[in-house]
């Protein structure tokens, strides 16, 4: 970074004859563009992790609904879809919810994509699975 700014100073000094003429403007432009890029990257990461938390919470709600004695995987999938639609809004796009129930365990998977803040930059599809035991009555 210092080498770039130092090179700009030398070039401006040669062109204008005045030392440091216009250097502050160039330095600000360089630093401001890096700051804006960092801000947008942090915003995109925040959106991605918030969407992941919504998907994870939806899967947990689905497991809680599907693990009840007498309930099935369909109830869990329905509860997960309802939660993600209400909590995620437009944050979690192309949402897919699936589930399976084998013996004493139920698993709900929620996946989707996040909107991109920067055009032509996409994050990978996020997916999370939550498993839990199925309730059963014992005597």
C-alpha cells in the first residue's frame, strides 16, 4: 500500500513540479475504495450467517414438531417451512426442506441461497441438518 502511494507521489511530483500536489485526493480515493469494499464484504458475510441461523432454527423447529409421539416427518417439514417463510422473508431464497425418520431418529434439512449485495458474486448454497430422537411412550 505504501509503495503504491509512494509511487504516486513521485509521479505527481515529476508531472507538476510541485511536491505532493494532489496526493491527498489520490490517497483518499485509494483508501476509500478499500474501505467500501471491506464494508460490503462484511455486509455480505453478515447476511450469509444470518440466513444460516434462520435455516438452522427452522430445522430445529421442524425436529421439535416431528419428534412428538404420533407425528411424522410431514409435520416436521411443514413446521420448518412455516418458520423459514416467516423468519427468513426474502433473506433465504430458493428454500428446500426435506426430512427423514428412521427408527428412533428424525432429521430435518433446510437449504437455500442468500441474496448477493455485489452483482455477479454468489455465495455457495447453505444447508443445515438437525437430528433428534423421536418420543416414544414406555411403561
